[in-house]
């Protein structure tokens, strides 16, 4: 989870986690201890994010100039451009090696500070750091929020619209294009995260979700109160199975309603959440695949 970038935290904390992992694997620092590869200790995408973004050349507007450039590209200029690209790639690889060496050196320095810490202590400290993220314990899925539909009071829904700008409140303006998000499914709620951000953009406890289902093998719909959220993902089945598992667990934990004499005042519904928590939105419905949605 950490190496895949699913624990958004500072680079300093990621280095500490890597040092704790080394301590749990090898005990105290030693030059003779086996060293895992950096990508087995530290998220590779953090190193790649340090590299400068490639510069995009402004396209030539003049048609004649574009034609001449195209003709030249097939000859000597084409060879020169290929050489420039090879040199640029070599510089980037060299820069990546330098960043990797610098990061490994920082991890080793933190590892040295852990001298005397036992393997169980190192593992406990590792887990304690990861648990600081509010989404710890959730299963994260990469999804594209494709569209949002708001339902009117009369039961008729608005047409599907492009994904709303987050956070996904009913008052959010409608933006353009799908949004790449993390869909986090936990024991108490479903949350939406912007990749790399520690706090969720929006969270829905299970009482707020009225139904979910798949329209095809790559499209998943989640109905939350007055909204339908339409996602594109390659993990439709995994998401549905996990939601069903948490649903069954939540239903099994509900206490039975006690029987009271007829003269007693009606007892409060034990399944209703306390004031200030998520209101219930009717019984769960896991809908089978239906026809495709239209944006």
C-alpha cells in the first residue's frame, strides 16, 4: 500500500517508514546487511515526480514552415532530433539515479538512529505511522468519476452531467471531463480521495447509500441520497463484492428491537444513527447489471 503510493504523507515520513522496514528486516545497521532495492522500500513515483516535466515545443503556425520542417525531419534533422532525445533520456536517467542515491542515503541515516529497536517494535512503529492517515484500513480503487446526476423531489432525475468539481456536495458546480480519484471502501464509510491527498473530498456512511450496481464490466454506479455517481473502473466486481461484505457485516451487527408493553411509549429505532451522524436512506439494494448509462 505504501509502495504503491496509497498512503499520502510527507517524504520525510516515507523515509522513516523505509528505515523501519529495514530495521524489521535486518535489525541494526550493518554494512554487511543485505540491502533491498530502493523500489522495495520507497514509492518510485515520488522520485519520478522530482524530475523536470518535458518541455513541449510550440507548434509552427505557418503551413509552409511545417512542410519544410517535415521534409527536414526525414533527413539529417531527423537524426539530430533522435540524438537530442537520446541525450535527454540519458540525462533524466542520470538524474533519477542521483535522486535515488540521495534518498537511499537519507533512509540509511534514519536506519542508523533505530539501533537497539527490536523487530516487533519496528513493525509496531511502522503500523502506527501508517495508521495516522484517516483512510487507513480502507481498500482503495483507482476510478474515474465520469458523471453525476441529481434527483428532483418528484422522483425524476436530471440527465447525466459531467463530473462535478469536488467536494461532491449537491451545491458543487458542474465541471468538464472525468476526474481521476481513489474510491476508498472501509468498514464504516465509502470515501472519495484526490490521489495523493490525505483528506477525503467526500465520505458517505452506509446509511446514506441507497443502492449500487454495474451497467457493464467497466462502469459502476453509486446512489447517494439525491445523487447518482457514475464511475469508470476495471475493478467493478471487486468493488461490488467488498461493498456486499461490509453490508452483510453491518447488518449482522444491528441489535434486535426490544419488545415493549403496549402502554409504553414507542422505543427509538436502534438502527437509526445518533443525531449529527449520517441519516439513513432506505434499505440497501445491490442492483444487478442493467443497461448502459449515457453521459
